[in-house]
C-alpha cells in the first residue's frame, strides 16, 4: 500500500480501470478490476524532483513507458521537469519538459510506425524523440528533433498536449494559446488565442481534439475540421508534404491530384517501393484500383512490381476486392491450385466476393462455396448446390437467408444441365416450398420442350404419389 507518511499529491485515471496515484516519493497504480487489491508501486521518483508541482502523468499505449511531468520555480521563471520511466528497463530518465505525449508514427528515418514522445522542453522548445525498443537500440537511427516555439510568455506553460487522428500535435497553454504542429517535423500549422482566461485543465475529446476548463468556469473544446484542414495546410501553410501525410493519417480527401502525381513521378523514376508506399498511404484507397494494378503488371523489371505491391499491402492489412481478385488470378494461373488463397483467407487477408469465388471454383469448389456463402452470392451458392445434387440443401439455404430466386429459370437450367436428377428437383420444389412456386403442368411442359419424354411421364406419377391420392394432373 501507500506509506502513510507520504500524501497523494496528484492522481488521475490512467485508463478505464486504473487510477494512477503520485506521492512525494513514488508512483502507484491501483487496478480496480482486482477487487480488494491495494495500489502497487510502479517506480520511485527521482529525489531531485521531489518538490515538483505535478501537472500530468501519462502512459504510452503499450504501458511500458510512463511520463510524470510538472513545473517548479526557476531563475528565469517557471521551468518544466519530467521523469520518463521504462518498465522494461526499470530505470528513469530526467528531462527538461512541462508536458509530453506519446505517439506512434513513421519518421524520416523509418517509414514504419515508431514509438515517439513529444515533449515541451521549455516554453520555447518542442522536442520530438524516438523511444528505443529491444529490436532498435541504435540512437543514430532514431529521430531527436528540437523545434523553437512561442507560447504566451512569462509563466505560461502547456496544460494539455494531444496527438489528433491527423498526426498533428495540439497544445493548449495556461494562458489560452493554441498551437498545432506536425508530429514528424515539428513544423507549425496554426497558432491562436482560444481563451482570454487562464486554462487550468484539459483532456482529449471524442471529437479527436481537446476539451478544456478555464478559471471563469467555461468548458470549451477545440478540434480540427476534417473538411478544411488538408486544403488549409496545402494552400495557406504551403506545406505539400504535410498535407499528404495528414490526408493519409486521417483518411481525408483534398489532395487526390497530389497523390496521383506523386505516384506517377515515382513510377517514372522506377522507385517502385516509393510508388507502392504512396498507394498504401493515399486516403480512401484511391490508388488501390484496377488501373494501378495494370500499370504495375505492365512493368517488366525484376522483382515483379505487382508481387511487391501485394506483399506490402498485406503487411499492413487486407486486400480490397479488386486486389483480391487480381492476386487470385495470378496465383491460380501460376500454381494451378487455390491452397495459397485458402491460407491467406484464413488469415483474413482477402476480401471475399462473387468474382473471387469464380476464380477459385475450378480449383477448389468447397473453398468457392465458402466464399460465396460469406459474400452472400446467393445465385452462386445455388449453382454449386445444384451441381452437386444438394437440392434440399439449396432450398433450405434460400429459406434461411430469405432469398427468392427465379425458380422458373432455375428449373429450366437444371432440367437442361442435369436431366437425371430433374424429377427429384421438381418434386423438391413442391415438397419443400409452400406454397409451390411452379405449377406441375408447367414443369411437364419444360420436360417436353427439352424432349425428356421419360421424365415428362415419370414426374406426374411421382407427383401424384407425393400429393393426395385423389389428385390427378393428367
């Protein structure tokens, strides 16, 4: 438990089930899901930061990095100090900084998501630093950027720092100054005064922005307008690269022409990896289409760009319907098998569709049926069932999914393609569907039109046995 000689100087909800408690000497986590369990000490605070006025406490998404931030009087006014603790190492690092926020993002040195911390080292400096992980310890390959900024002056300090869905840093200071910055480079996007009163609390808001309270008792929120942010950065700020990154991060439009131009330019330079990366990052999947696939297939360089494309897309998620069909077409033509498609389907990498099922069906009818069922391609489900003679199963499926096919067309097709089972099919329509969907005389006419005289005479007899003894149709 918490030693009684230390009072709690700061506390907050760390997540929906954990309360963080900060004393003058230590930091504790209280897991409320564990009924009756006392708070557990996570780490001891650095002795030199004992007198710090605590402003905030945060954890990264993995819960392995913790940041305790505060301020204290200094020679030139307020100065910020933070303690960054690594659970994995069991060690702390003291940093200059009033506040910080964790962020997973690509960096100029690594296009993959990296765990970073953005910290306001002083009222004039923003620091963007990548955090080490066991697989990446070389600091020469990690970003560590310091960017000059300007707050309200005097004893102004940040109250809330938050990374929006656009990968933009949103900061609001105690004197009501709003800063919006790029998390990758620290480049400025916007700055303005949003409160004339002192802001003393702020938290992330469901809008993707922040919600704050000032000393006048006013509660206000600040968020980014999805419809105008990309054109604003592109045209007003004049930062094309950032407008592309923001559009990609938040899946927004407004720069479609720039993405297309960038893709074409990289393809012309035979920078295939770069061109594929643009396709993946472009918002709303705008470059993940049949035209782009044709362009990549047309390139005769090695390794085949189309293969690299599928590999990179499947690294970050699943193929869309167009990509799934194209990859299935390539794989089945080369391997004369659908085993690879089944494997990737089981891992959720394919978007299922009727077109995909058609490609798979000649190689694996069972897998095709699975695709048709999951993609609700009802006519194709019936086609396979009828081909296998599973007439009752097909009718039961129609009832289950509330699907009403054109039974006249289905009967005509079945009688033509499978005369041996046609009588069974016709009888099943009467036996399993109420009211009957076809008149028995009409079915006899279908047999006659196909010159199936034996079925035309056998069916009425079987139908008579199926119905009341007194009922006759001929």
